[in-house]
């Protein structure tokens, strides 16, 4: 009996270690997988363009300005892109605040995820569709390597080879990856509790710490 008890305790300990624990506002303890925590953490850190440990409005401005410059957008396009970036960044990344730390971001994500999973997945779906529509500057329904790379450089990821290898993990088609496919990959990354997504996304984001 003692051995059975020890075995049970070991299994429970493994379950405990493999899950993140947070306390919701109503003081009900809930669990989110460590994998999902680590994916959110790696993702939000991508948007810290000035690398000061906080994702804020100055990162937004730096990214948006560089994106507009690299795409050589004309005045009307520039205003629209600025507005779209501002809307997406403040809603999806900052949760309507002015700045957020990676720790606060993952906690906020976890609370929303546990409170209403369906609503959370929908939020990520709408967010990624909107984000990819910003990246698709030529409006052909595909994210090309150039469009993806320009955003990555704009947000401070300037290693061209790494960005090229990353994009090749999505597709080798000249037109790029269809927006629906790109959106689906990222929604899966941001909502699936398993670490089973395409390897290049995990590997690329992990290298950013
Ligand atoms: Ca920052
Ligand atoms: Ca395109």
C-alpha cells in the first residue's frame, strides 16, 4: 500500500510541476499548462522593440515608424497603417493599457483563458486575422517573405538569415503563406495548451529570450 501511495504522490507531483498555477480574481485556483505560459511569454517579448523589458507605446511607435519607412508607404497608407497598428497593439498586447510587462501579460492572458476559453480563442482569431491584414500590404491575401521580414526587422529582429529560415518554415511558395493559414498557425500557437505546433515558430521565438 505504501508503494502505491508513493507512486500516486509522484504522479500528482508531476502533474503539479507540469502545470502553471494562477489565482483568479474570484480566488478560485485554476491551472494553465506551462507550455502555454511559455508560449505567451516568448510571444510578448517579441514586441519589446527597444528591449527595455516592457512592451509599451514607444515600442509601438518605433515598430510602426520603421514598418512604414521600410515599405515606403505613401501618406494615405501611412495613416491607415498607423491607426491599425495602434488599434491592434493597444488591444491585443497592452490589454488597453499604456504598457505591460511579460509577467503581467501572461497572467492577464491566463485569467482570460480560464474565464472563457471560447471567448479567448475568438479574441486571438480576430486579433491574428487583423494583424495579418496589416502585414499584407499589397492586399493579395498572402503573407510574403518580404512582408513578414519587414515586420520582423521593424520590431527589432534584424538577423536576415534567421528571419529567412523562420519564414521558410511556413512555406516555400513564392507568393507566401495564405492569410488564413498564417492566422491558423498563430492562433494554434497562442491557444493550444500542447507544444505541438510547427517547430520553426517555437524555435524562432525561443531564441529571443
Ligand atoms: Ca519596450
Ligand atoms: Ca501580400
